[in-house]
């Protein structure tokens, strides 16, 4: 009788274990974690909008938005399977795919797959009027925040300094801070300038321009020629920020929505499809999304497209 009881207990325990683990596996397949950036940047509000779109339009999916240190952290998290879709700068994605050690990637992140090229990030160098900085060279001897450590923004900063024949050693002080913290230091006269790689009209610089007089510092078009793709010369249009009376030359880099190879083809297809079918909701969240277009979606992505995304583009006659 005791043996029968033990067998019954073991069988019941096995059934309980199977019942407990089966739903977890199903839920994991239907979960989308959207990797973004700091809350004062552009990635975060657009990621929040994207999460809402997916949650409302992909059946049976639960979504979450994760604030991160942006591009570099995001691609590393994808490689580890700790997110389903992420925002990242094109040059960071390229460096990650190639295993570029100078950019901090000790090995090739071979699981990365493309969903869509989206809007361009603009390198925006902003100085307080009080600092007297009017040109990039005049950053020498001044204090500058170059973005969070090893972030996509900071990688941009390093490359631009190199192309200008300068280095962080030329600065009086180098700070490695997220956008919001950089702005707060500038408001308090504790920092001369900040370099932020973001969509036009980024909240942090809008906040700064509304608080103190600023100067938008140009990055010469020749730097784009020196660095090559994916960097291109662009202007920050006059009036983008309070007190900005003229166009300001700078560089732009395309942002990319990236996923990983373990995401199912159907999920990647839906993530691509729902993005483009609800662009109006993205634009309503942030003006940077106005630059997102279906035609440019599959273009210039430095990693292989996910088969699910490729299926969507083929349906639309773009491949």
C-alpha cells in the first residue's frame, strides 16, 4: 500500500511540474521586451509606443519596455536573448556584427538580425552661451559630456574626435553621463557642453534650450567623408531648438530596429508589419518618427534581415 502511495505521489508531482512549466514556456514565446535607452532620449518614448502597438495588435502577446544605456547594451542583451527587439545606432550594429574590439565587442554578435532601418540620429553638440564655445575645436580645455560609458553616443563621440584630429585628452574634463544628467549639470553651470546622438527635437536638449541660452556647435561635413558609411553629412534645421536661428551642419547615422535569430519567423513578421501599419502612432509620440518609411525599411542594414521581416518586405514588393 505504501509503494502505491509513493508512486501516486511521484506521478502527481510529475503532472504538477509539467502543468507548471508548460504555461511558462508558452508565455516566453509570446513575450516582447522592447530595449530602448534613457528616458530623456528618443528611443524610450518610441519604444513605449512600439510596445503599445505590439500589445494591442499581436494576438496573445505581452510586452514590456526596458530603459537601458542604449545601443551597445541593447545589442549585447539581444545576443544573450534578454530582449526581442531593440533600438540601436547603425554604426554600433555594424561594429557588433563584425566583432570590432575597438568598439568594445570582443566577439562577433552573430545572433543579431535586422527588422528595419528607421530614422536618423543626429550628432548634436550643445554648449552653454556662457562657455564661449562656438566651434568644435573650441571644446579644447572645456568640460564635455560624451554620453553614457560605451554607449552608441560615446562611440560616435570617440570617432568624431579622432576624425577631427582630437581626443578626450584635449578636453579640460570628460564626463560620461546620460542625456538628462548632462543637461542638469549644464543648467547648474557645472558643465560647458554635451554631445548627444539622438533624433531631432530630443527632449533633453529642448529642456536645456528652454532653461539657458545655448549654442549649437557644428560638426564639419568633412568629418562624414573621413569616417565614411554609415555617417552622412546633414543639417539640424533652424528653429529645431529655442534660440537656434540658423541651420547647423553635423553628422547623421541611421537607427535600426534589431532582433535576434531565436525570435520566431512569425513574431518577427508581426513586429515588422505592425510597426509600418501603425506609423501614425509612432509619429504622434515623437516627431523623429516622421522619417521612418516602409521603402527605407530594408535598406542599409549591416546585419542579415530576420526571415520574418524579409517575408513582410517581399509581400510589399520591396525585395
